[in-house]
C-alpha cells in the first residue's frame, strides 16, 4: 500500500493504532520472521500473559503502521511493545524490564485500578454460569443485565431467553398441548369424560388422529390459568437466580451496559441514571432477540415469542410467520390447545436440520390440523379491529409468482429468526470484530474475541450452537480456564438437541444432507425404520408416523455420525444416544446393546434396513 499523505488518513491510522494499544494489556507490533520479535513473544508466553501481536509483514499497510509508530514513539524498529498503554520499547528494553522487575510493575499497575476482575454483560444462562464460577474461584465479578422492552412493551426478569421467553415456557405450553391429546386418548383407555352440555366458543369437534370427526370433549382449556401458572414458575426461577448471585458474591445490577473504553462500561438503569465500571476482563453474553419483518404493521400489530408466553389473552386464530423451530414449536402447541393455526413458510422447514426429518415433522402437524401456506411472504399487516384479541388482515405475496393473497387472523406471530444483540453495546469502542451481516462475534476455540481481554459466550457466537446447555458449559469452562488453571474447552461437536414439535424431533451429529456433502453418498450407510409407539396403539393414532434413522461412516468402522428420532419423549431418548456418540458409538455397538422393551428407544438397537437397499421399513407390531 502506498504511503498515506493526507491528514485524514494519517489521523485514522493513528486512531487505529491507539485503539489497539488501549484495548490490549500487552500489545506487540511485530514481524513474523524477526528473531527479536520471536524472543519477546516467547517471553510473554512463558509468563502466561495474554498479548496481541500484529505482524506488520503480513498486513498490506504494515509500512504505514511502522511510519506512524515512529511518529508516535520515536521508534520504527520491531518489536514495538506496549504494556497497559505504556510504551516499553523493543526487545532489549522488554527483556531488561523483565529482569529488573519493572515489567511486572507495569502489568500490575492497571490491574489494581480496575473495579472488577470480571464484568459479564448479559444475564442469560451462559453469563450467569460464568460469573458464578469466577466468583467461586475468588474473583470479584459483576453481572450487568437489562431487558429492552418489546414493541408491545413486554419485559422480564433475570435469566435470559431460555428461562423467560424460550425453553422453559415453551416446554410447559408444549406439555399443556400434550395433556390435551392425552385427554382424548384417555377415553380409549376407559376413562369416561362428560360429553354433555354446550361447548365453549373455543371448543369444537376435533379431528381425531385417524382423521374422523370425534365427539366434542367438554374439558375446556383456560389460557389465563396456564399463563399465570407458567409466569409464576418463571418468577420463582428469576428470584432463584438473584439469590444464587448474591450467595456467590456476584454483584448484579439491572442496567444496560455499553462500552465507552476498552476496559470501561457505562451502565444505564431504567430511570436513566448512568454509572461507570471498569474491569480487567469482560464476557459478552447478550444473546439474541427475535427479528422483525420490516414491513408495514409488523411492530405495531404483530407479536413474537418474546410476547407470546405472557400474552394476557388467548391468541385465537393465529398466523405464524416463519419455519424456524420457534415457529413450528409455537404453532404446534397453539394448535394443540384447539386454536386455528396457519404457518406461512417462505421456503423450507427447520433450515439447518435434517430435511427429511423436518418434512416428516411438518407433515405430522399438517395431518393434525395445522395449515401451511407454502412459498408466501407477508408484505403488509393491517388492524381491522382492536381488541384482546383483535382482528388483523395480512397481505402476502407468492415467492414464485405475482399472486397476492389476504387473510384475517386474531394474532400474527413472527418467528423468522433472531438477531444478535451486539450492535448497541459499544463494541466499536473496544475493537472487537463483529460479522457485519449477522452481528455475530467470531471467537477462538477458547471463546476469546480478537481483543484479548474480551470474551463471548452463548447465542452471539458465530458458527456455534444457539443452545442453553452449550452456553452454560462454555461459560463455566471459560471461567475455570481464566481463573482456575483449567484446560478443558467447550466441545461444540455432536451436541444433542430436540425440537418440541407435536411429534418431537431429537437429533445429534450430522444431518443426512451434510454427511453426504462431507463424506460422499458412497461412504455412508443410513439405517432407518418407521415405528408405532405402544402408547399410540390403543387410541389407534399415528400408526407408523414415528421415524428413526442413523447415519454411519463406512470408512470409520460404521461409526454413527448422525442420529435422528421423530417420536414421543425425543429429548429423553436423544440424551443417552448423545453420550454414546461422544464415546464414538458404532453400528455394531448399537446392535450388541440389548434394548428395553417396550420402549421407543429400543428401535435403535434393532435397525436393519438400509436406505440403499430400498427395503420395507413399516413396523407391523411390537
């Protein structure tokens, strides 16, 4: 790159260099081939110091950096070392500082001035786990957490998405819907339920699992009772988290955190009062929030999963926009409560998951009354009538033609994905790199950002699982590495998970599509089977709708690299097989395992039919 001649360019470069110096406790401007630079970096490694080394010979404008460093420090040679914003100099100066003890004084000076050893920004599962572990290891830790209200004004307490507006309320409402199905099944098992009297306006003849219209069941569901019970339980969890932080001596402050310097944040509480805190290290654990559509009426009239679980009224006829796991889970349990549900899908279901399994889960929902509008996107939402719920008109356009359709609903739920909460926390003041398209933060295998004293865990990580147990594991292990001498890193491979659709889908490892992409069809063997759970037989429902398959790598002793299960209790079934895959389970080992009978999980010990054989997979009995 040619020399910078204009003042603006020089000032920008000077600011970049100063930011690097301010953002890193130890900053080394180096050249990869220089033996003196290597000697200094080896010293810092030996002292187990985190340092940021910019290799000037490997960047396009390295010469300009050296020229500016000469102007700023009077030194052009490398290494050019800064410690806690203080210019140390080159190799000889650094080695001498280490010998006479002044290096250690420089290193300790700034550390002692910080308010905290660790500040965690975000009160979700990963951040809380990390802060408590750090405090248990003797460090002074703080958690700054603030929930920005949704456009509908919804807010919640400590604990993050999972506890308040994610896994916990979702699973409880999924359970509510499953109990409704159990009530229908109970009649076939001899339970006599009163079928006299008039139905409430929410009760209607229900299509059975076989497709025929059965008698109205007079057991009514009360949305308010469910919502209040779920909210009360979540409230107890919020309180429990606050108590746990207090017991661990973690200082929790309900305030919005924003970096103003690399080691300093501004915390603004709900009254607008600003307080400033400094820390040696930071953990960014701000999570994600639902994405809106950017169309007329979306924020004014629609809700997201952030609003649904505490909605003060039954949603009534509902349009779910999206095909994410959030969309299918919410659409599924709302339909299970007897509501009229339509899911509008732009392209495919459950992007990123095994597509055969996703389609089977969607087909099951469709067979049980959920309507799908495929290949449409909404372009406008209008309010026809205010109320609780009101009436909304949705205008949508086909993705394949110019066709435009309209529909009326009581509630429109947007579930088209989530965005990382990283754009308004002042990361530009720290130099932390962020993916400009997604807002996600790239990190090393130790959850470290490009700025050595700033780390990140949870849903904001680029290319990692957006799952609560993953964030908790990563947070705990990170604290142990930082403060407890730990070496273990979070393993993001073969993470088991479950989508709580009406017929649940559990998986671990690779999808079939991804396995083919990585290994080639000819090097894989896929074993699969339909099955009929015993508990479904008496009510005569969902015959051969459940499905199991494993993907095996023929080049590695038929090791199981993909596990997929569609059926009841998917989370319970998948968890154990996730452990087996961590241990390197092979097809032969599954075959040699004696199954528990009668269970759904035992199907994986008896899989015989391969996809390549084209053999029959329909189950005919136990």
